[in-house]
């Protein structure tokens, strides 16, 4: 018998009053989808490490791919708070499901929309929005993770095409992606984006196995050996490291919301368990030590909700800075990881089993705190922003 998902969303400061009717409807739709289609299978998905490909067209149909992309290119043309709420609800289900939607939306559709020409937008965006085409984003390399400026992947102009060589590591969705937005240096040492068809000769995308984290998301490499790339596949709208980092701003923003979803699921599970489980003749929720854990969790979730809602308003107004986004990503993922650890303790031994979602969220969040800029890197971004001094190098 499949598991029932009785999730109830905490809203301690009545923040729903800050949302529009449309926001609430979008959140309800995605929440019901997660309860119906994801919660019953996610434990098995993560135990077996087999991605549920059947969810992809459904995510497309629900508007989870490129929700902020204009209607004319197949997107739902929603605002940034709607995008955030979608990511929150997907990650409440599992970080791997949110990852798939994040990559498709912010790291594949966004760069094509922001830096591509109209032919590229018309060719790729509607199919990416529906899930007919799936994409991945290749920035990280074996020798260059936090420091993508050092990347070694290169392409050279061969007259009627570009010749691409190099490799990318830790790439979400690469083993099943149809296309990859790949960042490489041109002959002038400037970073540019290329749209790569993963079936092109010389491209391979082996899967990375043996992960203990994000098992509901497929991760792989992308290797380029003398790949002939048609010239029309170059994203000409922006060059330099700022181009891929601009995509990361959108993805990091979505993760800030997503992490709240994982935290809410852990908190909700721990709260219910604390009223049902008795020890020493009383519910464990009646003991001060357990109440401290739960009270601190709801406080941190509420603070993160406020931070993220305000960031969404700034983003809608075009005023959110990269450093503000870094602060929210860093704060919320750490908050979620801390809540996962505390919730796990509230459940005692039951907390380590797949009967409850907590251990899965905890393991997922170990990736989320590392990708899209590590916890350290985001702290240094804040440090640089407030002092004007870079401590990276
Ligand atoms: P720096 O000299 O600071 O900047 C170079 C140029 O970029 C501009 N810039 C940004 N532009 C837009 N958005 C941002 N967030 C930006 N940050 C910087 C900057 O203004 C400059 O422009 P220009 O015109 O002057 O050239 O660059 P740096 O080499 O010192 O590096 C800075 C640092 C360390 C912050 C950056 O390299 C960084 O963020 N590193 C972390 C790498 C990272 O986040 N990788 C993520 C890979 S993708 C991924 O993990 C997907 S997981 C998806 C999933 O499954 O959900
Ligand atoms: P490193 O950069 O080697 O860092 C190792 C440690 O050193 C970290 O603790 C870091 O904080 C610290 N460190 C590094 N530099 C400094 C410094 N200047 N000061 C202080 N400390 C420092 N990448 C993509 O391009 N596309 C994807 O789709 C993608 N998906 C991913 C999916 C998963 C599951 C994972 C785990 C990663 C994914 N990544 C992806 C890669 C991810 O972005 C990188 O792992 C991340 O940017 C960190 O790089 P690294 O792992 O090489 O760590």
C-alpha cells in the first residue's frame, strides 16, 4: 500500500496574507501533485536511484519548467514569487525533483531566453517548457568547481563550425539530457555558452554512481572530444563569467525557496511525531528539550519565509542583487539542514528509516549546500559585498 502524505504547511506569521489568489492556487496545485504523484514513489525512487522519467511530461504540463518564461516561448509567464513557490513545493517532495525543474528552468531555459537569438528561443524554449526536450548545464569541471573562471574547456573557430574540447563533471540530468548549455572559453579566452546536442559526435555523458545524496536526481559528466558545433548554436547575447553566473542567480533564488520546502516537511513530520510518540508515560512533545527543538525550527522557518518573500518582491521589481540572493541561498539551505538534523533526533531510531522523509531530505541537502556555490563561497560573496574586499583569492 502506498504511503499517505498528510503534510501541513506551517504559516506562523500568516504570510499567506502576502500572497495573491494566483500564488495560492499555484502552490495548491503543485502541493497536490506532490502528494499524489511524488510522495507515494519517492522513497523507492531514492532507494533504487532510478529517476522517474514519467514525471517529466507532468511537470511540463503543470508549468514547472520555465514558469517565468513568456507565453510566446511556451512558458507560463508567472512572477518570481510563483516560481519560488513552485520550487518550494517540489523540494518539499524531494530536492532531486526540484533540481530537475531548477536546471531546466534557470540553467537551460533562462540562458537561451536571456542570451539566445530569436531562432534559438523559438527552436528550443517551447519544447523545453513541455518537457519534450530536457536540458542540462555544464559549468563545473574536474579541476574547477568553486572557481569556474579557471575552466579548461575550449572551442576554436574552424570557419564553418566551432571545434569543442573539454569535460564537465557533476552535471545534473546530463545522462538523459537532449541538450546541454555548455560554458567554454573562445580563442580570446572569453567564456561563452554553446547549445550542445548530446547526440553530436564526440559527446558522451556517463552517469556518476555511488551517491549517498540526491539519489532522486541523475548526475553525470559531459565529455567533448573534437565536437563540431554548428555556429548557430553559440549564445551570442553575453560573454564572460557573468553570463553563467547570471543563470546561477536565478537558480540560487529558486533553491532559497526550495530549501524552505524541505525544512517544512521535516518540521511537520517531527511535530506530528512528537505528539504521537510517548515515553515515560507522556508524549515526547511535552518535554522541554523536544519543545526547544520544535520552537527553534518554526522560528527559523518563519525567518526564512520572510527573507525569501522579500527577496521575491525585490526580484519582481528587478532590484534583487546577486549578493542578496547568495545570502538567502546560504541561510535557507543551512537552516533546512539544521532542521533536518534536529527533526531526525526527535524521531529517535525511526528517523533513520525510509518510513519518514527526514533522512532523505538530510542527505539531499548535503548536495544542495554544495552546489550552486558552496556555503563558504556564499559567505565570501556577502563578505565581499559589505567590505568591498574579495577574500576568494
Ligand atoms: P568575479 O571577478 O567576481 O566576477 C566575474 C564577472 O561576473 C560578474 N558576476 C556576476 N554576474 C551575475 N551574477 C552573479 N552572481 C555574479 N557574480 C559575479 C562580475 O560582475 C564580473 O563581471 P565583469 O563584467 O566584470 O567580468 O569572478 P571570480 O572569478 O572572482 O568568481 C567569483 C565567485 C567565486 C563568486 C564565482 O566564481 C562563483 O560564484 N563560484 C561558485 C561556482 C558555482 O556556483 N557553480 C555552480 C555550478 S552550477 C550548479 O551547481 C548546478 S546544480 C543545479 C541543481 O541540480 O539544482
Ligand atoms: P571545490 O571548489 O573543490 O571546494 C571544496 C571546498 O573548498 C569547499 O568546502 C569550498 O567551500 C572550499 N573552497 C573553495 N574555494 C574556497 C575559497 N576561495 N575560500 C574558502 N574556501 C574555499 N555543476 C554544474 O555545472 N552543473 C550542474 O548541473 C551541477 N549539478 C550538481 C549536482 C550535484 C549532486 C552536485 C554535488 C554538484 C553539482 N554541480 C553542478 C557542481 C557544484 O556546483 C560544485 O560541486 C560546487 O560548485 C563546488 O565545487 P567542487 O565540488 O569542485 O568543490
